[in-house]
């Protein structure tokens, strides 16, 4: 398998992307390669001395970079030789089998959609994340790819995320909840109400009804469906809570019980590790005719390495084939 990485995407690029590629050595089987796309000279500056990386890493030059703040469509049109655009084109041409980027999310989504197109019968791709909870992982979709959803989009997010969770985590017939402001059928805006009517009798979806935000961590559902604007807010709220609230509470506990500070620190490290986005690597853009893993902009080398792991597992579990099969049954 050839896995392409946008070496210029992310806050720590290209250093972190290169380090993550090198760290991925033990994940690769015979014949697997990492293709780093970006400024060749900048990439080579961060590759280890000697030739120990040459059997797993290739460098493909791209002269331009799309920054985090640029308009996605305008940037792709204005920078055709950007690392992100070139990477998507390589995937389209079959030169790589997967693409990974920690760069501008909107541009990555747009590049994947324009170059790779959509899977058969899919209306709009969506980003699905796995968030850890005390009772197991919960898939949330969409978390930012589509902020102008229609009920048909949410219906397909439920189908795709269910199949992704079943394939990657072995959770058969995942319970799907529709995020709303109340459990009652009458609660929610028109999008939520229309989506509920559309999916409640869909035999492909194990639909449990409306759920509220507090249900995310209560074990009520395995899949939470929402439109991209709301999903991105939920994602950032989870991230802020894990970093700000949990870390703050642990510091207060350590200060109040100095004799237990070392134990608290060890326990805190374990807890924080479960909510560290670097442990999960990235989130797939489900619905594109390829493998596109979108990483957090602040990903470190472990985040990039785990994105490589995720791309390989996505391929080995044949997630796209499973999605196409299930969607075609509708």
C-alpha cells in the first residue's frame, strides 16, 4: 500500500509530518511506502541522516502550500501545485492508495471531492470521528465537512458511520441517535424532524430516536448523527473539556494532596491519553471514492503515525466496499 502524506499540512509541518512518516516504519508491510508530498528541500531537511528511511519513504515535490486561513476553493484553484492538490491528484491517478493531511480541513475536503469524486449513490461526504467514552467509542458524523445538510445527507451519514464503526471496531448493528434538543419526536428544527421521518423506518439503520448532547457519554448510542456545523462545535467542546477541565481538576487535586501528586499525575496521564486526538490519528472523510484521513492541525508525530495506521486499517477492512454495498440496498 502506498500512503501519501501532505508534508506541508499542519502547525508543525513539515517536521512533524516527516517524523510521523519515519515513526510509521513498524506499521508497514513489505512493499508498503510512504509518499511525502511537499517542498522537497524542506522535507529532506527533516529526514534522518543516512539511508535508513529510503526503503519506506519517497518524496514528491510540490511547490505551493495552502495555509489554514485560506478559502478552500480559491486556494485550490489558485495553487494547483500545492501539496494538498498534488496529493489528491496522485490519489486520483492511483499513484497513492490513501491521502493524509493535517492542513486546511475545508481545502482537504474540497480537494478529495473534486479529484476522487464520490462513492456510487453517495450525495455528500462527511467526516466521522471516533470519540472515546467510558462505555466505548462513539462515532460522530458529520463534524465539519458539510454545514448545509439535507435529510438525505444525514441518512447516509448514519449508514456510512454505522458501517465504519462495525468494520473498524467490530460493533455490529450500532445504535444510531439523531442529535436534537430533546428526545421527543416533536423536538428539533426542520432538518432534525425531516431526517427523523426519513430514517426511522430504514432497515439499514438501528435507529433509537432523538438524543441530546448529554447522551454522548452515557452509553445510549454508538453513532451520533448531526450536521457539520453542530458536529464541529461538539468536537471542539469535547477537546476543550478534556484539555481545560480535566487538566485543571487534576492540578487542583495534586495541589491539595501533595503526597499523592505522583499518583495523580500518573492517573491523569492515563485519562488524558484516552482523549488525546493524536492517539486516534485522524478522521476519515466517508463517502469519497478513495481513502482520505483528515488530522487535527496540531497533530504531532504520533498523530501522523496513527493516521497511517488508520489508513491501513480502513483499507484492510474494506470500508468503502462495505458502504457501497449497504447504500445500494436502499
